[in-house]
């Protein structure tokens, strides 16, 4: 398979129309947000797994206590993130 050169130079960017530059900027911002979301999901999964899963998973299923713990852990993590995001939005609105 041929290697694809994905390096974008400043010269390449100046060849784009303003509309194309805006589209590229929007695309990059979306990809950054996706990466942040994936990172948060990974961190949440790892944190909740370490906190809740105390037995070996030989059956391919969590024990009922572990399942409840995981569910509660994920819900609290999401609730916390929601509160933080609302607070940050309020701070930005106040500037």
C-alpha cells in the first residue's frame, strides 16, 4: 500500500478559499471534540471499572453488585460533567 502524505503546509492552506478554510477549521474542531469525548469515555470506563469490578470476570458477566456499581458510577460521572459544563458556560456568559 502506498503511503499517503497528510502533511499540510501553510502554502496548502493559503490555496483554499475562505469557505474551504472555514470548512476545514470546523472539521478540525469537530475531530478535536470527538477525541476529547473518547478520552473522557475511556477515563470514565477505566475509573469505574477499577472502582466496581472486584472479582475475576470468568463468566463474561459482571456480578449484580458490580453491575449496579458501574451503572451508578457512570451516572455520577455524567452528572458531574454536566454540572461542570453548565458552570463553565455560565462563566463564559458572564465575561
